[in-house]
């Protein structure tokens, strides 16, 4: 092989691409009278749809700093389209969220197995009113804490709290659920007055409106939503009856039944009852089913209702499941309440002691070694219960929800 290249070995095409050393003109650089300017397109000049595609791919930890860039970016990051893109890209994860109110704002905790991550968010709209009987509902990363006279929105991405419009009818111990990005509340009330109005909250317009009236007024009821249906479960009937016997019968029927409201058709479906009676103390929705925790004075029963209307199961079928393994010191009385939250294919049962002193006094114990709350996780796939980390001590009377963040 030759040590150097010979021009005769090149084809005429390649030789035509090389400058001729004997031609002085070919060695003179070409100067343009007006060289084309170098154009750099900033990301801020992109249209909204392309900019959202770029922003939706950033890690969650960077989102708070992005909102400070400009108002346009902040508006896009708060839009439902940003949430939709991150969900489509698989960048959202579901977590159990618990919140409780303090004078300065909200204590928020997210369960990141095996422990909780706690933060304090200060309300930027002034006082938050009474949140002692608040319910929580999550739409994506934003949790709405709804109480009788106030509504707070907690943003789990930003760690901020803001005041929103209160309900039209002040109420407590009501049912709440999210259907198609809107919040629905039913039942509850104040004193002897229980409202029949079912309200819908649009977070985009920050507006409540009455969409229907329930046939049965419930107090202390629980909400869940599956396949476009708002379930109003359990509770008590408060009203005038002709006799003590009829009042007791009505209360028993209400405590173990649920009303079904089809949000799209604005129609009430046939009511269903929990088998075995008892009093429903907690309920939630997960993987196309409604899970119900019912109390029978000295024990708990756990039930699954098939809420899938589009096939894949028998709509309305009840199945009894393994009861949650509560510690021996937990007594089913008025000092203990439960919350159920569906988190993907898990059901979280959060037990909260309303007043630890009352519980110790009733049990005859004087020591303070009992935890105020515990968390149990039910796996809907293998049907087994597992204990998760207890709620942090600063989270008292917690309102719980499933948050995407």
C-alpha cells in the first residue's frame, strides 16, 4: 500500500471537490457583503403547546422555580393541560396525603414509603376559619380542604396554601368526592338542619353551584366516586319522625346504605345497602370498586362493591374481605374515627384517635404510650394487610386524600 495518496486514484467527482493548488483564486476565501445573521430562538418564543411539551418533562423538584420565571409560565404550569401531559408521560405518582390545620396554616404530610415527609404551608389569604370537621379531596397535585365555612387549596408541588370560595350551604360531616376534575359534596349540615342540596365545585372558575337535591338527607356521610358516579354512603337521618321506633329504624337504614348519583345524566340510580348491616365508618374508591369499612359495635367488617358499569364484572356485587388487623388497644367507640383512601391498587385505612385523653380515661389507663394514629394498607391484588408508618405526631384530626405529584 502506498504511503501517500495519488490524485489519479480519485474519481473526477472527488477531485472536483478539492481546491487546485496551482489556482490562486481557489485559495482566496469568499466574503459575503451581508453575512446571514445567526438566529437563536429562545424557549419563551415557542407557542403554548410546544412550551407545555417542554415544561411537562422537568422533574417535580424544579416546578416551583419554573413558576417564578414569568406569569405566562406560571399560568401554563397551573393549567390542567400541564397535569394531563405529565400524567400521559407517566411522570406522576400517587401518594397518601394527610393534612391538619394549625393557627399559622396547614401541616401536610405525604407518605413516601417507608416514612412520611412533613411540611408546613402558610396560608397567603389570611385566616382559614374552623377546619375541625374538614374533608379533603385531591385533583392532581392540589388538595382542597373543605370545611363548613372555608375552602383551602394546598399545592403539593409549590407547598403553598390559598383561600378559595366556600360552599353555598355551610355544612359539616358531609360526603365529598371528585368526578371528572370537579368536586361534589352532599349531605351534612349544622345543628338539626341537614341540607339536601348537592353542590359541584369547578376549580377553574372557583365557583360552587347546586346541581341536584338528594332524596335522603344524610348527616355524617362519606363520599366516593367510580365511573362517573358519586356515592353518598352511610350517615344518619336527622329529622322529625312520628315515634322513637321509626327514628331508630330510619337511622339504621341510612347508616348501612348508599345513594348513587350519575354526574353526567344528573340522575339518581337505585340505592344499595351494605350486607350485614352495621354502621359505615369509612369508604373510598380504588381500581373500579368501592371499599367500605363497617362497624358492628365490637368488630369491623370490610366490603368491596363492584362499581364497574362498562363490563369486566358484575355491577352491584358485594364481596366480604379480610378485616383490618387493628391493635388490641384500639376500641371502637366515639373517640376513634377512620378514613379510607384509595391509592392506586392499595386501600389505606387511617385510624385517628379524636381525643387521646378521653380514650385513656375510658380504658382506665393513665399512661400516654399509645400512638394517636396508625396507617394500614390493603393490597387489592393479594388481599393482604400491611402496616405502614404511623402518622407524624403533629398531624392530628387528619383529613386524607390521594394526591398526584
